[in-house]
């Protein structure tokens, strides 16, 4: 039986991918809500959708099947039946902060009055208070009343499908995300895996579920080979979560090495894939801003130890660590912005390091990062650059916007 999830590297030919087309959620908020929702700007939706459609069509033209999170979510709820839909809605309401009183009942009644796809779209897009014909009739609901315009916040980060879950081998991690604005997102993927006919009862391994207290996000999880992962120790992924997933993988899979890479803990470099990506068997992009004197950075190579313990090897030479882990004689670390500190900083901010490999040596990038793109071409890569003026406002690039489900083994 062919597994519906199969990802053994970052660079094998991309066969199936999951995207989320930006919708009302990316503009259904005001500037004073941006920090709360982890956004730096409000995209112009019609252009953002055109750019995303261009991205999706680029993938299709290169032989990739494109699935959409919003459609899979609705199909999974229909496949699961009424009880699954009710349980999903109760969980979503609980994680949205409305768990008691008439407010909960009014929201539930309103959402259940919609067909399944419309309900999913509404949850993703946010529920404003003025959408419900609702007057608080109990103290709990009345006390919740304030000037904040939403009962359920919009989820503008959903078009970054990479983060709520990560495909690893013939399974996935379903992630406990760091900030409240994104924590509901992984509930969609949990529902899809459990109930959608494409994934349910197919023997998929869940290496780690969303119910853990420690945090990890897919932008920090890179599958370098069928034995090696790299995971960022970052603003969004904790060291204890890395140890946890390493133990699970070592016990239950063919993966036997995890390279933990410590990067700056800030918004601009929130995930490992914003500063480092694999683009060929022996080529990587790297943002110079994460490297210290002599090009060094803290890494820990984690391998199975005795009696279920973990063995750690701390090194600071990233190139050597990667060569040793992947059995390479040499490799090519290609600096974002060609190493110029001003260009590198600007293009990293606009996701110049966030490349999506769709085959060995073939990458999709944002067209606005023209210095980095030209450098990749000079290093022998085939670069397919896509439109990006509005999509880039969300601070995520082609890798962030895509969750590979199936890659063809080299």
C-alpha cells in the first residue's frame, strides 16, 4: 500500500503538496490587531490570491498535485460524520476562548447553520460579534462583552501550511504551536489525518501529536535524508520538544540522527527555514546573519544512546556537521544576498532564504529576492521565481507556504 505521506528528503521530486489559498482571514483585521495575530502588515487580498494562484499553477506545471487545506478539512468533517463535526467544533470553540455561557451556544448554533465548507471558511476567516444576532442573557456572557470586534479571531497565518504539521518519512508530527494566534491551526491537520478518506486508516505514523506542552513548528523541521533531520532551536521550537521527537523517531523509524541548530530567537528569523534550506544533494542556502565568527553556529547532533537515552555531540562548524551527517565530501553553502550585509538582511526579511526545492537543484523562490536568485543560478540551480509583493507581507516564502505530502524517492 502506498503511503499518503512519504517524505524522505527536502529535495526529492515533489509529487503532492498541501496549500491554503489566502482568503478573508488575511484582511479581516486592523493594524492594532497585527501583533496579536503575528502579522506585520495587511495584504491586499485580490493580489495575494493572484500571487498564490500563480504559485500553485507553477507547482502543477512541474508535475505536482496540489491539495488545499480548506477543502481537505471540510471533506474530513463530512467523512467523519455529525459527531466528528460536533467534536471538532467544540474543540475549536474551546481553543478560541469561548467555553461557557450563552456566547458558546450562540456561536455553535451559528456555525452549525452553515454547510461544512462554509463553516470551515468562517472559522478560518473569523467570526465578528456583529455577525450574530446575540444579546447576552447571562452574567458570564455579559461580562465577556467589550469593544473587541471578534468572537473568534481570524487565522491569517494559515496560508503557511508548513508549520502546523510536518511530513517526516511515512508519517508526520502534528504540532503544538507557540503562540495562541496559531495554536488552533494544527486541529485542522489532526482532523484530516484521522477522518479524511485519503489519510484515515492508512497506517500513518504520528511521531508527535498536538497535545504536548512543549512547542515545535514545521518551519523548524527539515528532512535532510531518510536517516537525518535538522531541527531549529528557535523562537518557535524548544529544545525539549526536539528531544521528544528524536526519541520517538529513534524508537519507531529508520531515522537515526537529528541535528539541532540554534538560531537567533526573534521574529525575523522565527524558524530554521527562514535562514537555512536544503536545495540539492550538496547545496544549501544560509543567511549569513546566523553565523558567528569564522562561520560558526551552535549545533548538537543527536543520536540514539544506551537504554533509550540520547547521545549529543556539540559542534560549531555547520559545514562539517552536514558533510559528516550526509556522507558528503564537500558541500556548497550559498549565502543569502551574496553575503552583502544590507542585501542579505533585506532579502532574508523577504524570505530570500526560504526556498522550496521541487526536485534536486530545482527551486521555487520569491521574485523580489533578485540578488539571491541570481546567485543561486550562478551556482547551477534552476530557479523558478514567483510573484510575491503581497504574499511576502506575511513573512513567509515558498517553503513556508507548502506542506509536502509525497516526494518521489531519488
